[in-house]
C-alpha cells in the first residue's frame, strides 16, 4: 500500500513537471475607432459661440494624430473627419465592420436650457461614460440627449426599436455590454485620471449610462464628455488650441497605458 502511494506520488510529480506549458495570448490592441460626436445637420450641444460638432472634431483629430505619431502599430479609424452627419447606428457599424479593439466617442457636455445661469456657472468638468444601468439624475439626461439624435434620421421608427426619451429603453440597454464593461471601465478610469492629474481639468469621474453607441459596439467602449459648453469659462477654455491639445494628449496617454496594460497580460 505504501509502495503504491509512492508510485502515485512520483507519477503526479512527473505529470506536473512535464506538462505542456499553458499557451499565452498574443492579443494586440491594433485598431482604435475615434468617434467625433454629432456633425452635419446635428450640431450637438451649443454654447454662446461654440457648436459641439466642431469642437469635438478638432479634439478627435488631435487624439488620432498623437496615436498615429507615437503608436504607429495602431490603426486609427474615424467615424467622420469632416462636418458630415453619421447616423447613430452608423457609428458602431463603422467600429464593428473594421474589427475595432477600442471605441472612443468624444463629446461636449451641456445643462438643459431651463437651468439657471447660476447653476450653469457652477457646473464644469469632464465625465467619461461606460455602458451601464445607473440611469438616474444627469446620467439619464445624458442618455436621452445623446440618443435623441435618431430623431434627425429619416424613418427612424423602422431602424430602431427604442424610444430615446424612454427610461424603459435605457433599462433594456443595461442588460448588454457586460462582456466589455470591465475593460471599458479600466480605460474610462485612465482617461479621467489623465484629465485630472496631467491635463489640468476638473474630473467629475467615470459614470454609467445607457448610450446606443456604447451598447452597439462589440469592443470596450467609452464616451468622453470633455467639458460643459453651458459654462462660460469652460466654453472659452475649450476653444483654446493649447487646452484642446492637453485634453487630446490626456486621452492619448490613457489609451497608450490601457494598450500596454492589456498587452502585458500576454
């Protein structure tokens, strides 16, 4: 009996020491989709002298330029590079058709028109959204605003099976994207950290909301609100090319650090 135990032990040791090594992944973050929000007949939010669609296009092109210069192994694909209208469904389709590894949608924020001037002067800063169920307060406002672009599309009732103003639709969205949520939060956190620590912006943190472009992309996805156009001081700052460069470099550094961390798991 004792001899049998010794034999079994020797066999177990042999199997452990001679077993085939666990294969490692060679996954690379090779393609990033940069999505400048709105465009064309959809101006997005507006300040006193700024249209969201113009501001976010400038910042998005700067982000892509940094990636192309410093991470030449990454392919950059934009959903738009000019002032043209892309449907809400068309944006994630571009990302999915090009097998994107990361989707970054860039927007500018705003408070509703009926909010007091005092409150508009008090609210400013960046927010980065991931797909999620926390549709309360301003998160629900953002969801409704960003999804409402479908109302500008012809025959939108036939193309979409949700009502952008409906809380019920937002709840349904929250049941998806779980497969990518962890990495989406990882990227979003890095972006907000960069804004606060390196880009000199006030970070309002990482938040969850039911946004169609995040729900429909088959990859880790974030929507970045780079500031409030309804805040007079922040609107002026966001039109400063050097501050746009700081914001763009913050997004770039966060993406670079995310890429390095993901690929280090190989």
